[in-house]
């Protein structure tokens, strides 16, 4: 059983990892599906949204709360292994997100087709590097009973095929 401080760390790491996932999901889908460049996802981008604060994990669909996992519920479900896993996902996603922010805005910006093709390859490689973390965060959320749909499942399915 985790201490209150450890539960707070899980919630913070979950929030950070999910925020990155939400920001780049549309962009990942556009790269893997060979669609035009997309802006970073905002708070209202997705119909389905998982969020976390210092008290709970909340799932909203179209702005309406459909599930809440409280600290007490999480205390009964989480282990120290969960804490270390989610921290690894968070740290890794933060590292890859910084690189993504450098590469993605340049997508399709060059008049030179070869430059655009190379950048597209770099972005696909970046998604491959993030694959374990992107799948891992979705798997973690499901393992603790979070109901997922929408872009979470779609992105997981797309990156698992790489």
C-alpha cells in the first residue's frame, strides 16, 4: 500500500504523462496516417479526457464526468511498482516531447521534398521511441480501472502496429 505522498506522486506523474499524450495524439495520428500537419491538442480537443489532480483521476466525455477514482480507491489498487512505472513513463515522455516540439512544427515546411521526407522519417522514428511509453500509460490507466475510449485507444492501436 502506498503512502499519501506516494499517491500524490502517482497522481502528479499520471497528470503529466496524460497531458503530453493528449497534446501530441492528433499529431501522432497525422504522421502515422500521412495526413496534413495538425496543431497541438488543447484542453477541449478530445471528446474523451482523462485528467488527474492531487485528489483523484477523472474521466470526462464531452465535458461530463463519467468516472472518478478517488485517493482512497487508488490507495487500494496501487503498489510501489505502479509508482515506479508511471514515473518512468512520465520522465521518458517529457524527454521525447521536447524533441517532438522541435521536429513537428517543421513538418511539411520545406520547399524541398527530400527535406520533408527526411523529417517525416524522423517523426516516425520519434513515435517508435515513444511507443512503449504511449502504450504503457494507456495500459497503466486501464490496469487501475480507468475506462478509456477515443484517442487513447486509437493512438495505442496505431503505435502498437509500428
